[in-house]
């Protein structure tokens, strides 16, 4: 375990501080009200996720995440997004005949077209005849280093906010 922790250390947070171990983070407290602001602005979560009707619908809707995941699992989902990717939110990689590469969540496909929603929320419709290769990726569309854009306290605040989300927006 000690060797693994040395090999797989997370990069520092926004203020160049080392992120505490997960076991320590779980014991620490945050402020849910401040966490909502992290979700909407600082942490950039709302660029891809909705919660209570706010944000974009690229990744899973988090409006009920507090009923689905324990606090420790929310930390893991943020820090290690590729460890468990929600069904229907897998990233697909597309190689076009033109040489262009695209990545996004597969929204729809039929014999004529493929539709992908990219990380910016843009829906792209591709002619199937232009697609050279389509494959599912094992890497999440959610970046693995989001904790670098926030402080440890902001991460704690964000997780405490997410644990309060227990019902859909009205």
C-alpha cells in the first residue's frame, strides 16, 4: 500500500498544497453552501453536470447524488473519474476518414449517423460513411485532475454540497 501511494500520488491542489489521503479527507468537514459556489463556478462542475436544474447536461445529473453515493464514493468519483464511469456516459473516440479525431458521449447511432456530445456540451452529428473507427474508451470524459483547480477546502465544500443533493429539482 505504501509503495502504491508513492507511485499514484495526486498532484497538488490550486494553492500548491498536497491533497490529504482519502481516509483523512473523509474525516474533514466542508461547508455545503460554499460548495454550491464551487460546483457552479470555481470547480467548473456545472460545465458538464446539472444539479437542481443548474448546469449543462453532458455528464450525469447530480441532483440526487446524495442518495446514490456515500461521501467517500463522491470523493473517489471526483478524484478518480475513470475508476467507475456511469452507464450511458462512457466516452467514445471517433476517427474520421479525414484524419480528424473526436471524443464524446454517444447520444445516438443508427445506420446513417452517429451523435456525440463533447465535453463542451456540443452535439455533433457525424455521417456514418465518414467514420473510419468508433470505439469506447476506458477513460472518462471528466478530467482526472480537477482537484488542481480548487483548494482542499473547496473540495471538502463541494463534496459536502453534493451530499445534500437528494431530490430532483422542482
